C-alpha cells in the first residue's frame, strides 16, 4: 500500500514535469519571447521568471496544499502573511510540509526567495 507521502510526492513530480513542459512549449512556440526570457535571465534576477520556473507547478494549482498565486487568492495567503514575511521566507528557504527547500529554486539566494515570496503575495490580492 502506498503511503500518503509517496502519493503526494509522485503527484508533485508529475505536476512539476507537466508544468515545465507546458512552460517550455510556450517559450519555444514564440522565438521572440524566448529571446526576451533569456535576456531577462542574463541581465539579472526576475522574481516573476523565477516563480514561473520553480514555484508555478504547485502554486498555480494548489498542489499539496500550496496557496494558489493570482488575483482573488488573498484569503489563502492571509494566515501565512499574518505570521510575517520573515516566517514565509524562512519556510521557503528551509522547506515546509512537502515543499522542498528553496521551493526547487536551487540557484536562488535568500534575498531572491524573499523577492519571489513577495511577488506571490502581491500577485494574490
């Protein structure tokens, strides 16, 4: 019998792979957009781009209880925001429940993760 953790982990991997494939297909479908994305990554950190690459898979679907990001989702973020930005960022850095450390953004610094968390909160009002 599969444990709940194995089922959740398997589901997260499936969601991540599917989201990454869809995101890659979107970029490759429009070569001008691909050049724009590469230019942004080359020039410096972008919270939105990093969110799309590392956090989107779970936070766009609510997989494994992740609070959804986007307009109208402020209620899901409210109890988390009430604990303070430092707690949110610490959870992003260390991992929380089934979210892995750094939320799969292994190249992100702590400040980058703070910017991504702020982006997600601001985008969810």
